[in-house]
């Protein structure tokens, strides 16, 4: 219950934040189609409601990832996870109630995708298309041509905001099929709309009407083909069709699309498309087999029972070979040309026919892939929720950072990677470059190993994001010097005993001196390749040095800790001891370029090792001095206290 109480508020908060951000992105994408059309608040609210439902598949995985990161990051930052682990509760046991909750969320996400999502998408796109077709709100500017009225361009020189009077009106009527537009010029006028909001009424005063007149045949012959009419008026009403009402489209058309179907309907549609594709393919195949070859039919249709079958004709027996080239050469030129033209026309017609059918089949194949993609998406959301939980929870336990800073950055980066991979897979599946199931499940297949890896590392308390560990690894790989980093511990269980510390320091110094005494000078070429340094002794020396450093790290003396960080890290490089077999060493020596390269690199590393051991001996002397001084100071303080008493 503690984990659920901690997780649920964060989950609800992050889900609302993610959904709000996605809603803003949706608004920015379609704001041009909504602004300036006089849509009511109820329509905008309905559109946003359906948009929010359709954006749940994107917001849900991201919110689970972010909430998991914040929850376990807060627990790790306040050492609550450490307390749980110290009391014997493993990370998997801590995650168990949340795993059950996320599993239930995943099941709910599946049913949401199967039943709610299709209905919300149908409502959303139907409403959006209806809004696109609505005419914009009439707002005629001053000194500019207004072209938002279909078939009309309207120019107004000046407007009176007090009485809505228009001055300097110029109307271009291009709604007719005439070569020239109908032009109306008026000094002033007013603009209104009928009660049904289907027509605009322009009441004009003191103007002229110009238009081209379409005349009959007799009048056209007598007066010419170009006739124009001019009319002057004191007052005139011009009625312009303009539907300002909002008409909602029927959503039945959208229900027939792949976005408006559940699993059962998608499977039925896929089966229907498969049957149609098979039927079209079989029809084309039968027609191609029934085509004549050189004017001779190769097959015929027959009815057996209630089925139409293709029966192959017997080959025509030719007693003597026919030389078609000689027959063609003996024909007149006109006949040759007619024969070639007829053959080309016949082939072009057949080609166009088969291309048209192929286009039809390609469209059906694309529709089928869209249905298959939508069917696979019913399951990917559920798995994505589980994957993002098993990425976010262990990652939060590893980085141990709560709040909204680091978790948001990591969540956004991971989700961007997921979104890019998911879009790549979707496009590969849509374009038929990959099978549908491979493209749609690509993002899940890529991120699932990451979730498994992070969960395993979090359970094992591995330092996945410890920069020092990676730096030391590459330093060991390249043979470079490594540095230590010790911090003053807040809680120390076993204090450093000065006498024990001095004994450990003395023992380490003596073993370093013994190792250096075994190898006083630089090894020769054959000696290095056949023997090298004793790796077992070097491993024991490295283990003893690390033990001394671990023991000294329990001290409250910051000076002692700083000096302990001066101890070098004794590495186990392969170049210290090339091989355990003398024959291999001799073979390397014979292969002179390889042996010489190993010798030069190895002796340089051995020289660095000796310098590190000398440094360790020097640090031992300095630590001995620090501990001895502390002991003497402590003894003097006790004596002074005794004297004072």
C-alpha cells in the first residue's frame, strides 16, 4: 500500500501533464482550421475531449515512465530504498505491487484500444472534417480584397464601425461561366444575413452593374458576339449564397475506415480484402491463360458442375516448320505496317488493362496493411506500458534523483527514441518494405532488452551510471593511470584502529619492497617474453593494497582520507606477463615485429608499475606519520587532562 500511495499521485499528475502537452501540440497543428470560423465553445470542448481520448496511447507510456522514474528516484534519493534493502526487502519485492498495478493498466489499455479508441477516432475526425468545411466568419477588412466568399471577391474602401456602413464597394462575381466577371460598383451599402444564415444580403446605394450578356444566335449575328450590359441604380439588393451554419457530417463513412473498427471488425475486413485480392488475381490469371497465342487459342472456358474451369487446348500440329520471317518479308509494305500497328495497339491495350487492375490490387493491398497495422496496435500499447515501467523503475533506483528535473530529461529522451523507432517501423510496414508485425513491434523489441538490462543492474546494485567505473575501465584497457575518490562517510560501523592500521601499512610497504627487490632492473627481451612479472604475486599485492584503502576509508580524519587517495591502483595488465608457456614466448620472440612491439610496450608498463609501487611505499610512510602524530597528540591530551584533574 505504501508504494501504491506513493506512485498513484505521481502517475495521475504526470499523465495529466503529458496529456496536456500533447493536446497543445494537437492545437498548434490544427489551429489554422479552427480559428476564424465562429465555432461555439461546446464544439471546441467536444473536439478536445475526443482528441484527448485519441492521445491516450501516447500519453500513457510516457506518464508511466516519468512516474516510475520520479517514484523510485525519490525513494533512492532519501535512502528509503537503501533502508528497505537493508531490512531484507529486495527491489523486485518493492516493485511487486506496482507491477500488478501496471499489469492491470496494460489490460485496461488493451480494452481501451479495442473499444474506446475506434469510437473516439471516428468522432474526432468526423468533427474535424465538418469544421474544415464550415465557412469562415464574415469579417471584411478595409482597403483589401476579401476572397473568403466562394465565387465572389469583395473590396471595401472604408467601414463605419458605428452603423456598420460600408463605403466604396466593389464586387467581382466570378461564380458564372462567363469569360469576364460580373462587376458591381456602389458608393455605399450595408451587409446582412437572412434568418436561415444561408445567404448574404448586400443593400447597395448609388452604383452601377456591369456584366457580359449571353445572346441568342439571331441577335449574336446581328449585333456581334461581344455584348455587355450596364445598369445604374439608386438602391439594389445583391443576394450571395453563403452558408454560415455548422453542418455535422455523418460519421458512418468514417466508421468504415480502419481507424473505426475493433479487432473483430478488422479481422473480418482483412479476410474480405484477401478474398477480393485472390478473386482479382485468379480472374487476371484466367484471362491471361485464355489469351490467344499468335492468333491460336491456347485454352477455353468450360463448365464442370457449377464451376467454371479453364481447359487447355491441344497444340496445333505443324507438319512442316514455318519460317515467319520469310512470310513477313513477302508481305507488302502496307500490310507490314498495318500488322505492326495492330500488334502494338493490341499490346498497349492489354498493358493498360493489366496496369489498371494492378493499381486496384495495390490499393487493396495498402488498405489491408492499414487494417493489419491497426490490429497490431491493439496490443503494442499494453506491452509498451510494461516496458516503460521496467525501464523507469530500475532507472530511478539507479540514478537516485527525484523531482521533475532529471526524470523529465531522461523520460523525454527515452520517449523520443521510442517515438522515432516506432515511426520508422510504422512507415516500413505501411510501405510494404517489412512485414507488418515486424514494423509495428520494432520499438518494443528494441526497448525490451533495455528494460531487462536495467532491471537486472538495479537488482544487483550495479553502478551503471558511475562515471568513475567507466573511466577506470577504459584506463585499464589503455594502460593509463587511474585515480581514487574517497568521501567522508556519515555512518561508520567499524572505526579505524591506529595500531591495526600501522600494522597493515607496514605489511603493505614490506610486500611492495619485496616485489621490487625481485625485479631490480629492466627485463631482457627473451626474459620478458618467456617469464615477465609474477602475476599471482601482483594480484595478491593489489588485493592487499585495496584492503588497506578500504580499511582507511572508515576514518573520520579528512587528512588521512586525502592521503589514502594518493595510493595508486595496481592494475592487472596483460603486458606484465604475456604468456605462461615458454614455447609461446619463443614463438613471439621469433616473430620479431610482434615480439619487439610487445617488449617495448610491456617494459614501459612494467616501469610504470614500479613507479606506482614506489609511490605506494611513500604514501605508506606519510600515512604512518599522520597516524603516529594523531596517536601522540591523543596521548598528550590525555596526560594534560590527568594533570589538570
